[in-house]
C-alpha cells in the first residue's frame, strides 16, 4: 500500500500505474491534506471466451448440401 498526495499523483501518474501493473503495489491511495480520499487499483483482466467449437451441436448440415442452385453459384462467380 502506498499513499501519495494529489500533486505527486498528477506528476507521477504513469509511474504509479506502472507500479500497479508490475505488482509492486496492490493499491495506491490518493491523499488530500494527509487524509486518503481515493484509491487506484488495477481492473482485473477478463477471461477470454472460448470461441472454437462454440456452435458445436447447434447446426446440422443438410444432406443435400453439395447440390448447389446454379443461379446462386453464378452470382458468386462460380462456374456454370
């Protein structure tokens, strides 16, 4: 825990944030006239959502999937 006055916080904000990011400090208190009035902490990182396989079992490929409509195929530049 570190406590800094407002002037020091304004002057050294980047340094204070770096201290949080590198885990040198868990929380930094901002003080006015020697009394803590606010605190700075890191926002926890969110766990990434697993995207691969998210729709598994939710979509069924039709049996006639390979039989394309020729007009639609032509619209997308396919061979006739």
